[in-house]
């Protein structure tokens, strides 16, 4: 039987700080959140932030990385990475996970709220998040699209396709208040969100099919 290593006190303190930091920064934003409140809620000494993270900015950056890690645990992309699956299914899985991640309103959705806030109100940490988390996800989607386009397409076409598909998903997040008033049934629970993700996938697949000749014979 394998023995599992218990977390050390510093590891527990760091993890607790990051969990609370994600919550506080998601609620208040980087500028308005205070280190003192985060430490009070985490039940650790204020000096712990400087000791473990060097500064409030360091804590915030690590909190964003932590938030992305937690989201990827909840909504992993491994299935979409499976090259043994048909590309249509891989695209469907990617969109399904991405949309569910965006629209999670439970406590588990707090990391997503922090990330959305960082994108809307960017700080210096955004470049780190782009490099560590967003670029790999975009690269996966780009690879799936390339297969659907027949294995060849110029870089700009691929990038536009990536932005078009992600844009359809992000609209559900950033226009949530409008959708709730105009088309509430579109995101009224898991089944409706699943149907919306399938619609985005079908819509995108139809568009990619139309673009395939252009990809094969670029101007």
C-alpha cells in the first residue's frame, strides 16, 4: 500500500492563503482587496504574505495561477486532447468544458470569477496567466480546428477561427445579465447549458466546413 505524504504546515498555510486570496480578489478586485483581510480570513499572520509571496502582487499572481489550476481540475481538457477521437467530438468536448467553466455559478465557480475579473481589469499578472494557461488552451483548440480544416490553413485563418469559437462562448459569460433577461432558457441549468454548447459546436463545425476550401487553396 502506498503511503501518502501529509502536507507540511507551510504548505497548508500557502494553500489556505491562496484559497482565500482567490475568494477576496474575486469579490473585490486587486486594487480594493487588502492583504490584512486575506490573512485574517485565512487565519495566518500578515507577515506570511511577504514571507511566502514577497508582496501583494506576488500573492495575486499565484492566486491567479491557483485559480486556473483549480478550474482545470474541475473541467479538465484531457478528453479534448485525445487524438484518437473524431475531431468533431474533440471540438464538442472542448466547447462543453469551456462553457461549463464560464457559467459555473456555484462556490466552485469563484476561480472563474477571478479570472474574468483579471481579463476585464488587467494587471501585470495577465501576461503570466496568458503564458501558463491561456496559450496552451488556445493551442489545443487551434490544433483541433486545423484537423477539421483538412490539415492545412494559414496562421491568420486559424487564429480567426479560434477567436470566433471562443467569442461565442465568452458572450454567454460577459453578456450574462442580458441573456438572463432576453433568453433565460438558454442557460437555465446544466441541460440548457449543454444544449447551448452543442449548438456552438454545430454552428462552428458548419462554418469550418464552409472555410475548408479556402484553407486548402489560400489566396
